[in-house]
C-alpha cells in the first residue's frame, strides 16, 4: 500500500481543496436547501476523479448518486454508503472561522458543516478509489458508490427505490465512512457495528373534557398512564423489558468485549455532558 499512500500524500492539497469546495455547497435536507445542486456536484466531481456516477430520481426526495466501478482482480463487491446532506447549521452566530459554509482551513483543521458528517467521509472514499486508479490502473475489487441526500432526516423517501432496485445494490460487504475518528484519542476507527434508532409514539387518552383533579382516583390520567407505560419498556439500569427484544442477538466474545472496554477507557464522560 506504500505506493497508494505516497500518491495520497503527494495530492493532499488537491483533496483538501476539493473538500473545502464540497463544504461550500449548502445541502440541508431538513430545510430542502441545495440538495439537487449538491447531488449534481458530487456526480461531476466523481467523473473528474475517473469514477462512474449517475443520478437516480427518488420520488419525493433528492437525487441518489450511484456508481459501479468494476475490477478484473476480484469477484467481490464492496458497497460504499454515504450521504451528501447535512444538518441545519443554526444558530449561525455561534460559528467561528467564517461560518458553516466557509470550509476554512485553520491549524490543519477544516471548519464547516459536513466536514466530518459526512462530506469528508464521502470524499475520502472517492479519493481512495481515485488513488488506486491512478497508481495501479484499477481498484482491487468491485465498488458500488451509493450517496443519498436525506440521511439526516431518516432517508424518508429512499425505501421504495431500494425495494425496486435490490439487484443493483447486491454486494459482499458494506462500508460507511461516517465520522470514523475517535473524538478523544484523535485516531481513525474501524467500527464493527453501528447503533441504530427506533422511533415509537405512545398515545394515552382520557376523558373528552377537563376533569377536576379530585376525580384522579376514579379517572385515569393520560400523563401518568404514559409514565407507567415508559416504566414497562426499560429499567433504570437501561435493560429493555420488551418481550423477545434480545432474541437472536449476537453474543460478544472476549476479544470484542476487550475492544469495547479499551474504547470506554478513552471516553471523557465530563466532556460529553
């Protein structure tokens, strides 16, 4: 890999400039700002780097950037997922170094919305693929690039398209470059898994009109019913009580537990609060 690293080091200024330009393209999915323009920009930049890329229309949502780079060296395919949308930058007045879209480089740090989540990660994967093409003529395995524009709001329009294009998305492995640097140790990380999220709405209904508090012993109170409902979901030590919730979960081995403990030792709890 020394030849690849050498090429990357020699072209670091170009990579940094491209990331700065990328950050300067506002693309806020929650506010529907700049998404189509940013998708077009990602596609054009991939073409500039010698990578295949097309825009796929997502009904109701911003375009998907998809590309398939083939290799003669392997039948294996790595699927690279990333997103070009970012979170809203407000409050703007809290930003330093020129604001959220400046892409300013100060003391070897790039400032701007999306620098790590996830324009930096998206660009890093593209530039790594470009390095292989420039140095060795091709990548060591097949690559599929999948860059969406609604990750920050839950990929709300992506599902139907994925269902219709399962064959196109087939791969042997998947990789996501999304802020994979240890915040405290300042070293790169290879995550073996990611925590997901589940949204649940609980609704409690009571009387059809205001009821005097003296009737509390007789008529259930919706707020208190919600409190009791929440207590049936999780204990104070965060054990989930829902039936079969832990069914079929992968059991961590000693090596994995040691890795988790090692990471925990690096976490500064005070800094998180």
